[in-house]
């Protein structure tokens, strides 16, 4: 199932937890610093992802999914135009392309 619901603080929460855990290596001050830096990075990552991914494209992908199937949305820089296509179709998958911008 493709999850396209808005979760405004999900990235911040994940970033904060990851940052705090990494900060454990530097002691109490590292935990606080890691928590804050991770939360900020999570918010920025969520904002960037929302800005680049067109909602209509996500809806079109979701509409093609059969019950119990999954979709992977990725950004890739390919050496040749069909590098990703060959891998995905080799596993029985379907490729849908969308230009970011």
C-alpha cells in the first residue's frame, strides 16, 4: 500500500530520535545537539520531499497498485536512461517515470 498521507512531524520525530541516538556517543550535550540537529534535518527532508513530488503522480501510482502490492518511489541518477528499468523489470516490476522540477 502506498502511504501518501500527510504526517507533518514524522520526519522531525525520526530525525530527532536518530540524532539523539548518535549524540549518545558524545555524551549528554551530544544527545541534546543531535536531537535538535536531527529534528531540523527531518523537517527539511519532509519539506523537500513534499515540494518535489507531484501529488497527481503519487495518485496515479496508487491507482495502479493491486491489493497487497507495494510501490517504491525513488530518485535516481542513471548512467544510461534505462539502468533502473532493467533492474526493476528483471524482478517483475513496472517503471513509471516522472520528471522532478
